[in-house]
C-alpha cells in the first residue's frame, strides 16, 4: 500500500511532493472513517508493536508521536489564556465576535483585571500568559505595552504571548520592546481566492502575510495556522498552507476544526471533522518536528476525547482559560465552546489528568520552541 510508504518518507524526510501529500491526506481520510474515536483512543494508547501496526492511520499517529518525543519528550506545555476583549472591528464571515454580530454581548477587561488573571495563572503553575482578543481599537499601542510590562514586572519568568490580530510593524516592535515574547496570528489560508471566501473586501490577504513576516523579522516566536474544514477548503488549499509554512518557518502552528456560529454568514456550513483535524496535526508534526502544536479547545468541543486524541496525534500544548468566569461564555468564536463555566484551577487539574491519561506530563515551564539558533 502506497500510504504506508508515504508515511515513512514523511517521517524520514519531513516533506513530500504536492502529489504525495494529496495521496497521503486523502488516503488516510478514507481509512480513518472506519474507526470509532473511542477505539482509536484505546489503540493509540497501546504500544505500536501491539496495536495493528499494519494499519496506516495508526502508523501515522505513532510516527507523529515518535517525532514529537524526539524533540519534546513526554512534556506538554500549558498556556494560560486570557480573552480580554470580544470587541472586533473586522467582519470575518465565520467568526462569532465579528463586528456585524449584533447578538454578541460585548465586554472589555481592564488592565487590573488582566493582571489579576495573570497573577492567578502564575500561582496555578502557568508560565506563559496568552492575551487574546478581537481587533479592538480601544486598546491602543500604549495600553497593550503597559499591560505587557505589568505582567512582566509581576512575573519576570513568564512568557507573554499576544494574539490581537493585524497591526503595522511599528506596533509589533513596540509590543516586543515592552516584553512580549510570542505572537499568534493564524494565516487562515495560503490561497488568496479562498481567503476572499472567508473575509470581506476590507481585509487583505497580502497584509496578513506581511504581518507574519514582520513579526518573524522583529524576533518574536511566531505562530500561524488555519481552520480545518473551513468553507471552500480543498486538499490543494491545505498543501498550499504546508508550502507557505515551510517558507515562513513558524515556531507555533495553531490548527483546529472549523465550527460554525449561528449568528454568522457561515452558520449553515458543515463543520470540520475530528478525523481531518487529527490527520493534519500528525502531518504537521512530521513536517515541522520542532513546532509547538496545540490540542485546541475547538478540538475538545467537537468530541469529548478531542484534546487527548490531539496529543496522541503529535500536539504538545494545551491552553486552559484564565479569563474571569463571567466573560468566558461571551467570547464565542463558534457555537458550543467548552469550559466556559469552569474555574481556572479546575481546568488546570482536569487538564493534568487528561494529559496523564495518554502518557504525557504537564511541565511547569515557559515551554519555548526548541529550535536551532
């Protein structure tokens, strides 16, 4: 069977031709449909020698585990996520906090609230704080820099990650100078026409790409990524994503399934699947062995075992929510988001149990990218 040979080639070489990526992804999609998620979970927790190694889909995930363990061993890194504003000036067609969603109940956190969340996270063992929000003009550069400096003054051994959208290079430089270490900006798609299917004309595919290269040039650890199964996405689009990321050289790749939101133009679109997302996670792990790869909340939303299966497919990061409990249910990028009612401490201990259940361990660490300088 050609699929198993392609897996071994990807394992050795960390890349394939476009046609071989297509054959691999589409062939694995056909095979994985025959396995129940619960059965897959049990099979992947077993030793590869005893869990039907002749099945290419299991071979894929076991090889992805070997690659991630060769760099990151059994370690899983926690990121404490603070969703500090759900106000956004953009109108992305798929997003629940888009400016045009009049049903969204908007909120903003003050600097004092953000610092309190970060302090709570630190005492729970988080050593990376992620500040995520819509593109909210209320938070100007001076405010963002002040918040970043505040977190760093409280906890100098913490990494600060920003995920606040497209800015100009001068703004990114100011945040970096204030102490920000990482920046997450999903490219969403490397295909310009597909980008236009997901975003209004006021948003620029070229500018989004430029932002990522600006961030890389400044010196951030940079994260990009895309939704799996987004409206209009094809296998060829995914291959373009792989090629773009090979060119960019990101330190983090955030991928999760597309999940529609009832108050957006994409509300009738089919969601991405658990299986397609797991396949892409494993392919990303083998293509980019050193990348930091989250098992996302969206993955846990589409199946109760989603994040555990994500770890078994090669992921090594999870991001529990540190936001105040009364705003978590308002930051809804998609319908059905899990963990909106949990306290951060419960998320932390529950996540540790989940991670341990698949043979990995949470490490109290910044969890930096382990690349070659």
